[in-house]
C-alpha cells in the first residue's frame, strides 16, 4: 500500500494512541486526503542516513478523532494499527513524502511462561494508576487492555521518557520477558 509519511520523534506501537497538532500545509493536505479516502498514514522517524530522510520502519495509523486547539490549529487523535516497512519513498509537489508500505505481521514479542504474569500484574497496576491520575491520557485511550501483557509493555515504552535509541533497543527484544527485565531496571532506578 502506498501511504503518506509523517516523520515525527514519536514512538508509537500497535494499539497505541497519540494526539498530533497539524499546521503545515502539506500535512493538512495529508489529513484531508486520508479522511476523504478513508485510510490512514504512516508515522515514522527522521533518518538522515536514508536518501529521503525517513526511517525504513513506521507505524500505520488511522484518525479516530479531531478537534482544534485554542489557537485554531487542527488536533487529530490517531490509533496505531500495525508496524510497517517503508520502501520506495517518493516526494510530491507539496514536499510530502509517500512510501510503499508492507505490514509487519510478526508479534511485537513472544510470551513465555507463567512467571511472567507476576511481572505483568505489577506493570498493569502501575499503568492503570497512571491512567487514573492523567485524565487526558485516560480519555485518549478509549480502549484499554490491561489483561494483555504485550499491550501493557507497549504502552510503557510509548509513555516512559526514554531516548528514541533506548526505546528502539527495547522494541528489538524478541521476548516479553526481555522487555519486562529492562522495564524493571528502569523502575528500580526511579525508586
């Protein structure tokens, strides 16, 4: 599928939500086309080492809500559907990049044994508490899945104030237990 690319320093994983402020004409056009044609676009990262300056992987998002801020700028809430690879990037007359995108069908991480559930329960409880004390975040996430260990770990990676490189390193873990070990170290450092 060919989709518009929106490079931002945002880390979002499947089933995640975020709010974007849209003000550049090319991205206003991107939103207009996405709404008209009933599809989403790709959030990706800037990557100066690539010819067109975007990463080779992103996340396909769809617009689920929109509003305006006090200054009249467009705000859109997007929901991440799946990770994608980005290939054959082109640039249109508005300087908006587009890429041929293929869905990455593998799960984020593999689940192992029952001992992981103890870690999951603690992470889920902490995440639930975070949503309670942050009404804006709670409202943005219309669907929550605290029972799913992968969903909980992915939300922590989106929300924790880690560097993009740290988040990419954690995302590259193959197993859920690997991710939770890193998250446990981060939480231990904060105590």
